[in-house]
């Protein structure tokens, strides 16, 4: 059993004596020093054995002859004393026979351990010898002598293999050790005699708490479990080379733990940890150690980079998480399905502790905020993704509810809103400035709009670019605020454009007072007009009004059209960039409908409505200005004077054509029909003004109705322009309102008076007369009739005075 060769001693006598000494020490250790079984009647024999062993040791110091004699006598007596001691019945004897080494538990195990050490290859200590099975079978022959049971064998063999793994680092050896650990029978699988035998085997070790009594299994398995616990408590450090080594370490820990929980002292401990709780303990401890190392690495890196430490910490933690979920997490989830949620929750908490002071102190969108917020939010989204993707079905919500979310979107959103409001104030100030500097000259022959709208869009687009350059997390509310602010800026711009217009009342001459016909009043009034100033007093007053020129109005219209057309492009750009940003920075994906709604409800509808209304207003103003201001002399003051057949509408076609050509040359093509429609409406308004409120100098007869109809056709065809102008349907709809008035001119005064009487009665009931006209229209037609019947009726019924003579 002891590999001592003759060559070590040189002389045969010395070799023989050394061998005898070793054997004597083994007898003393095995029979006397560990009396688990009481000596009883053999107590005297034990004392005699100690005396003999002392005499043998003493003989070595005596003279040669005397010493040899004493040694020989003692050795002869030793057999008679040793055999009775060895044949004491052993407690827990499994076979019912004599167990020769019943008292030598510690020595027996050590001897058996020495035997088991011979299973390793002499040339390669990291491998088992090829004859390992035969050797193990041979070792079984020592079980009865050494008191070895199946449990003791597998435990000792597992220990020998495990210790060899520690020395060599060979994973194959560890696999063999795990196999032997798994073969150790559980308490319920052992027979009663073996359980009794194992219970008797104890040892004492010195610890921090003093001497501690350990059972056989505890003495072997506690060191193994301690090794596994130590490494699993920081598995990121100790098992960084690969998943297989960690898997083996975890198996060692779990198997040893299962066996140790059955031992008396550990079994009596209150509420021992479950396997799941133990895994959580490993994860918690290792994550804390790993996170501390990441912090140390960041402190080193921050000096060589320009990044904020928290941003760098978030990025390094995210990399760590990615690696951990692929290397270690698959192993942990085999024994704890929600291990991913445990580690993600802890990382979230650890980083949150570092982040909170920064969040609490953030007041503006500084460079640090723009650096830290996206990194922290990205880390949080990754952690949430790990929880939702790795948890068992239905268990993710419980972990998510326990998270103390960073709420970066809320803090960031508040800061972004402050920034947006400051930028919108800047845009508003810029709008005020550029509109004051606008001279309403076209940018170029191709770009017929004013320069102010270009400047407004430039600063708006700069603001939008800066908004999306903010990589901080945002909510739809911040986008809505940006939309509303830009929308308001264009509404303000539109109001400023309209403020440049004069009031229509200032360019439309006042309606003359109604008078009834007086014979030759038409001729006298006309002559009087020729002899006096061609302008009435209130008209002269209107010359002081600042009326924009037609080219200026066209540039304003082009500018507003440019604003609304670019508005669509701007809205599409913002919507597309928002969708891309939202998907890129958030794992909480909204549905397409939600994204669309968040954009649509905050679109530029207010600006569109105001700009379109402003375009309509300017088109209407341009038409009114042309008819009632620019062509007033020939249209409002000159048409149908002194009579219809002497002053026909044909004379106005050339001046209208000049104006129309000017408008079409200056206005952008998409607005042409709207501008021309405004001119058509103003022309019809002017024609109605001449017919119904032409003043005492205009008189009409039923015979004039045909001429008026012809003039209306001329005006209609002018605007249709053979298909190159307005659509015929549009013109017909506009002209329809004056046809009824011209038709009324064809009736005799008597018929009009009769209809006026019935119309007055019907209007009280909410209706009209037989001819389909209201009382006011009929009165105005009668006021311009050159007959006494109409004059007398108006005098009697409405007290309308005669025209001035």
C-alpha cells in the first residue's frame, strides 16, 4: 500500500525497520486512537497494546543486542493483543461479520483515498487510466476490511476526482466527479445498517466558531459545495470562458446541496432555501460583483472619452447584458425559468440607483442630458425586453410591476417641451420680423412668392431638424406641441398678410340713396354730373386709403399658396421622421393606427383652413378692387348711362381683358381659377350694383331687359373664354343669381307693383311674391323705372322722395 522502495534506504535492515514502523503506526491508528466502538472487556488489551508499542519505540534507543531482543519479544506478543481488539463487534457492521477496522474511520478513509488516487494516468494526471474499471473492482475487496460502504465509496471517489479537477482543471475529470456525486444514494435509498454506520462516522474541524462536528458526508461535500458556491456567487468572473464549465459548476452545487440538506444539522435549520431561491441568490451576488467591475471599468474609460459616465455605464451594461443573456442565462433558465427576469430586474435597480440623482437634477436639455437619457432609456428597454422574452407565460407582468421605472420619457418630455416652447417663441419673433421687412416682390421669375415665407420655412425646418436631432426619448405629446406651435406660427403669418389689405368698405363707393323717377331727372342728373367734380365727397376720402396694387396682391396669393403647398411636404416629413424615431427608440411599439392618429389629430388643419380662407379673401378683394376701384369710372359710374342702349357692357371687355391677362401672368397656375372666379363674382356684384343701386342717373324700361340679357351673355362668355377660362358650369352657377334680376326688368311696372304688394304680405309669413323676388329688390327696380305709375306708387306707399332736379 505504501510505495517505499529498497533504494530509498540503501540497507536492507533499515528498509525493514522503516516498514515495520509504518505498519505499527497504522495498527495504533486503526485500533486504539479512534475508539468509536467501546473497548468494554477489551480495555485491558488496549492498554497492553499501547505498552507494547511504547516498548518497541523504546527499543530503538537501546544498545543493539538488548534493543533487538526487546523488539522481537514485543512483536511476538503484539499479535495476541491486536487480534482480540480488531475482532470487537462493530456497530453498523453490514455483513454481520467482524469489521477489522471498525475504529479506524479516519485512517480507513485516508487509506481508501490513497487507493483511489491510483486511478489516474501516471503520464497525464488529467486523465483516468485505461484499467480504471478493473482497479475499482479490485478495490471492492478492501470494503469489508476498511468499513467502506457504497455511499462511502461514491463519496470518496467523487472527492478524489473533484480534487484532481481542481489540480488539473480538466473538465472531463469534473464530469466523472459529477457522475459519482449523482450516484451517492439519498438517505431513503440507504439501508438501516448503513444509515446507522454513517451516523457513527464523525469528525471535528476548527472553524471561526470554534470546533465543529461534521458527519461523514458533510466533511466531504461541504468543501465541494463551498467551492461551487464561491464561483457561482461570481459566475461572471469564474465562468467567463464558456457555458459548459458553469453548467458543471451548477450541477455540482445542486447535487451537493441536495445531499447536504438531508444531514441532521442542516435539515434542522429553519426554512432552508429552495433550489429556485438558491439560483436567485447566485444571480444576485454575481450581478452585483459584475456591475461593480463595470463601474470600475467606466471610471477608467471616462478619462479617455468625452461621454458622460452614466451614458458610458449604460452602454457598457447593455453590452454586458447582451453577452450574459447568450452565455450564462440559458444555463440558469434550465433550473429557474425566470432567471432572466431576476437578473434584468436587479441590473435595472442597480443602474437606477446611479441614475436617479442625475434625473432629479435635470432641468434643461444640456449635452449631458442628451447623452445620458437615450443611453439610459435604451438600457431600460433592453431590460424590459429580456423580462418579457424570457419569462414563463403570464409571469412577466409580476416582474414588470415591481420595476421602479426610470420614467425618462416623462422627465425628458418636460425638458423637450421647455425647449420646444423656447424655439416656438423664436419662430414667432422671426415671423414678426420678416413680415415687417416684406416688400411683396417675387423672389424670381420662376419663384413668384415673397421672400418672407421662405425665411419662415427656413427657421421652421431648422427647428424641426433640431427637434429630431434630440436623441432623448419623447412622447407623442411633444410632437403635438411642436405641431401646434408651427401651426400657430403660420396662422400668425397669414393674419399679418391679411392685415395689409384695406377694408372693402373703403374701396366700394357708398350706395346712393333711393329716389323715385322725376321726368327728365335722368338727363339732368347726367348733365349735372358732367359739370361737377366726377368724384363724390366720400369717394375723395377713399383716395387716402392705401390700396395694394394688383401685382402685390398676386405675390401675396402666390406666397400663401407656397405656404400651404410646402405645409403638406413639411407635415409628411415630420410624420415620417417621427415614425422612424419612435420605432428606433422604443420597444413599446404603438400600432400603426395609434401612430397615425397621434399625427393626424395634431396636423396643420388650422393653418390650412386659415390660409385657404385668406386666399379666398384676397381673391375676393382683388376682384372687388378691380371692379369697384380700378374700373370704377367705366363700370360703376359709366355703365348704362344715360341709357342701356347708349352704354353697353361690351365697352368694358377690353379693360377687363387687360386686368385678366395681368392676373394670369402674375398668379401661379393652381390659383388662376380662384382669382378669376373672384373677378367674375366682383363683376356680377358690380352689374347688380349698377342695375339695382345705380342712382338717379340710371333709368331702365322693360325693353332694356333683352339688352341686359345680351350683356350678361357677353360677360359670361368672356370668362368662359371658349373653354380656356373658367369651367362653364362654374360660370353658369355664378351668373344664375343675376338672371332673375334681369328677368324682373322685363315686367311692366304694374306687374311689379302687384307682385310687390303680395311680396310684402308673403315676407311677413316667410315667403316671396309670385315673381320670386323679395320686396327690397322689387322696390329698387321700381325706383329705376322711368314712368309715373311707379313713381306715384313709391311716393304713396314708401314715401320715397323724387330724384334731385
